[in-house]
C-alpha cells in the first residue's frame, strides 16, 4: 500500500517531552506547497505502555481539546513510565473552522476509517491514525461531546464487542476514567468510525460524551482532565490509583433508545437531561415555525429510562435525533 504522506516533526521513540506537528502536505489556492499542521505531543520515559489520547475528532467539540492542551503542557516525563501521545485536535481543519466535518473536503473523520493514503485530506488523516499511531498504542482515549447540535450527560463509554475479554478491558478502563456516568453502548451508525478501527486492532478503547452545545464548561473540562490522568494510572503509565467517585451505570442496548423528529419546526423540550421517564411520557413538542394557530406535534419517550442526550438547537429538521433514552443499570 502507498505510504501515508503525513510526517511527524518530532520523534516518537526518544525520552522527554516533544511538542510539534503531524505535517500533511496540502496544495491549495493560497499555498501551492502548503501543509495541514496537526499539533501533537509525545511524552516518553523509558519502556512501558503507550497511551494515545485524542480530541477534536469533530471540530466543534471542546472539552477534550482543552483537557489535552492542559495535559500536554503539564505532564512531566519524570512522572510517567512508558509513552503518552497527545493529539488535541485530530481533525485540525474542522477544529479551526469550528465545524463537525472538514471544511476542506466535507468529510466526517469519524466516518472515514480506515481511510486512504491517496484519498482526501480527511481520509489521509484517518489512514495515518489507523496504520501508524493506533498500532503503537496499548490504550486509546478519544474525547467526544455533543458539538453544536447535541447535549449529553457527562459519560465515559465502552462498546459492546464480540470479544468479551476485550470488552471487559474496555469497561474496566471506562470505569477507571470515572465520569459521573458510565455507558455501555451499541452504536447504530458505526461504519467508518475511529472506535471500530481501534477496537478491530484489539486495543483497549474508551470514548466520552461530555456535554455539548459547541462550547466547554468548567465541569466538563474538569471531568475530562481527571479522566485522562485516571486512565494513565489505570494503564500503569502514571503511578498510583485512579481517583474514583460514585458513577451511575447506563446502558444503550439498541436503537429503541433514540427518539427522532419526523417534521421540521420549533423545538420545545418537555424534559431536561437527567430526567427519568416512562415509555410514552411526553418528551418534546415540535411547533410549526412558519405559522401560528397550529397545534404542535408531541414526541413521546420510546422507552423508559433517563434522558442521556438531547437536541440542542432551538429548531429541528425531520430526521434529527431529539433525545437518547438510556437504561439505568447500576
């Protein structure tokens, strides 16, 4: 297969803290020999496990990038055993544009794996992670939140996997991250996801959803920051035990957890994040946005459980996810 055109400006196998870029050549109208420069930090101290910590897979999600910028600036090589690779904004073009997908090729990085070294910019980034960085790692943490269109209860998540031993390792790492909520989930749109590419290589993988709305909060950043250090302790890269607080265990077993809109209109939530509902309880109303005097459409809970996610903008379109109802299992 063709080599990936991305080259790192820093070493991956030398002790110390190294801050630089993953440089991807990108010829464009305003820079014929230009490059996409993706910030990266490698912190290494001798032999040991490798953790790959990533954020900005979607460019409008900020809790992870803020926490990882802080970690890259503060983590002392003398603290660790092994290696930590930190990429705060994997989809750097989308991150700079504050968009979910890349402004260069309109591709969603988290639906582009395994990628291609001869593809678009986003496909090249996916290929580099899939073929170069992920194979280096023993444990992978990829931060997500709701971006501009969703808001979430703050949870860390592990996926349901065919390999039960691998799933158990992922669940243990998720619990070590120790978000206020811990979710076991079955993805309904998993094709091309980074998650699946990492898990297919047998790696321990943890992801998150830590708020949303296209911004970061002090609470979300604190959860993200504590979780990263907890995960490094769990992997025995940092010394000590994870700092654990009570967490509520949630489950998203199938696609009946999702409530979708079947019309356009003005979104009126009838229950907030964290509210427990019974199946059939009113969840939201959709008002016609273009006229008065017309009754709204009422959306009901598709199952009993807790509202783990909700639509964020005030307007909705047909097909938008309005809410996710998760089971409380512990």
